[in-house]
C-alpha cells in the first residue's frame, strides 16, 4: 500500500539525490524508507511490530524479523535527506480543490506549533526546552512553522528548528514558497515591517491581523468603512536594514468586531484589526475580507490532524538526526492523507462539489492503517484496496454544518486534573457569527484601535 502511495521509483530517486550508500544488509534502504513512513502511521507500535505489519509476517510461525538494532542502524544510514526530498515532492499535492480559492486567489495561511521529543541529553542540547515557572520544561521541543492551503489543508511548505528560533525567523525561510495568485493569512504575531515587505515582494497578497502598537497614518477613508494608510518603516528597522526596504508602504486597514453566538445563547465579541494589500474596496469589500480571514483557523485544524489525530504529539527518536528524519516522515504521511482526502472529496456524489472539511480525518487515518496491514505480503491487491478506500471515504461525507463528527475513544490522562470530556461538552449545534465594521475617521480615533492619524497625507505623496 505504501508503494502504491509513494512509488518505488520516487524512493530510489530521492535515495540517489541524497547520496545514501546502501550496503548489503538484511534490510534494504528502500525498505528502510517505507518503514520510517509506517512508523508515523502506527505511533504506538514498536519498530519490529511495524515491520511485521508491513511484511505480512505477523502471526506466522517461524517468521524471521530483523531486530530493532538493525533497523536503528538502517535509519542512521538513511539520515534525514531522503525524507526531506520526498516531502518536497509531495508538498502542495491536493492544494487545488473547489473551495481553495477566494476572489481568484489561493487562500493560504502560516502559523507555528511545537512538537515534543524524548528527553535525551542530545535532544535537549540540540532543540532546547521551554522555560516555565519551575525552570526548564519536561521535554525538549521542536518549533514548527507550516504554510497551509486553507481549502484542502495541504502542506505547501514547512520549516522547523530548535525552540529558541522564533516563528518570524522560520517564516523567512518559507517566503520563497509564496507566489502571485496567493492570499496569505497570518495572525498578529507575524506583524513585522520587514517580513511584510519581503512577503509582498513575492507577488502574493497579504491579509494579516495587527496589534495595537502598529503606527499607521490614515490618508483616505473608503466608502465601506476601511481606510488606506501609510505604514512607515520603524526606526529600528530603518537602522538595521533600511537600505533594502521602502521607507513606507500603502496598506488598507480594516477595524471591526467579530461576534459569536454560542449554542447556549451567550453572545461574545472581540475587536479585530486587519491589514491587507487588497486596496480595491469595490472588488474586495471590507465585510468579505473579514469573513475570509476566518479561514486562517484551518491551519490550526491542520495541526490538530497532525498532532492529535496522527499522534505526532511526541516523537520517538532520541537523537537529533533521528528527530529530523522522523519529522519529515510525519509531514510526508500527513501530506499523503490530505491528498487522499482531496481525492475522496472530488469523487463524492452530490448536488455540488464536496469540501475536504466534510471528510473525517480520523476515519481516513484508521482506514489507511487497516489497508496497509491487509495488503502486506501481497495478500490483497494494493491498487484495488486503495480504490476501495477512496470510494468508502467519498461515500462517508458528513453535513458541512456538523461541528463534531467522529472521534477516537476519549481516555483521561492518568495524572490529569481535568475531567474527561463528555458529549455535552461537544455541542453539535452550529455556531452563528456576525461581523461589524467600524468606520475609520481620521478626526476621531476609534475605541477599538490606536493609530496615528494624519489628514494631510495624500495617496500620491
């Protein structure tokens, strides 16, 4: 099944590009690549147990299984390069789905998360621990930043490093993956003048949330309540790298409120201040932009699928090289699952095209793991089994307004202080949202933001 999803020719090519020397052993380099990928499908199974699932030797009397030590040596000889190259082959696969675009732009978002790794001396030295009130945290952490296509939740590019490397630093590594025809969403943690200019320089359109301390000079209020403003280069940025950056950039600022009506009738609201390069209020009204920004949450659901559903909350490798290898393998299998979800949504029957969010990621992962076990050793045809998996997933389409669909068994942590979530903690009632745009007035500073007003500044100045 894995060879059906990732052809052997691809594996051999990435091994050649990575210059992996395959010595004669009981385990080949190609088998080692598939084993590492399978380790991410069965995170709670030992290495030898995963090999038994792949080879079909489980339960066979007298079957010889390579030892865990031999697999460890094979993983060391492979390194991280083949899996990094394999991910770059798989990335962006399935990104184009019917709901992926807004106003002709491919809606993307980037955000960061952390992944725990085993607490070994080498891992702690390579990745570091997060500081807390009692000192260092219990586990070393890997800082991960992902660029995600919001419509399909497919990974466009990923960068990761030690915990002391900030998200903005990792974002600069992903700028080369941006291009014209994209709309990049980001939260207020990424607001940085240099990062904004570099990202906009790729031709991509930007829609980021901003903090209160961003100094803007309003120059024209648009009919929909938004405003055009000059964002001047901060003094610290000008002193550091002012030669390569423009002294100011024209942006459009939108200030408003987002209200949420819960199932229990409680209404909550929060002010939002958005900054965008979409300056045409006729083509992109302020209300539509605010609604579009809600798609940024898809990157959080992507992390949920990777960490909670797949089980990448804590890796198993006790060396830094093994952690990097395993991280790329996790990203490869996650991208394969997203591709299968996109294929299933495309095959779904209905009055209109199905969306990827109507596919249960939990069910898809379980079915793929079962398919890997059923096709092991050639007991079933892999191509036929994969087609059956896609068909079964396409028929299992849930209503788009259903908030909670299918979950694994909920087990309470042995030492957790919080009770186990029950069904009444997970309402199925759809939540209602409303939006309100605050009309920006240069003469009167709105209560929802702090800006520097300048009525004398002209657009063409």
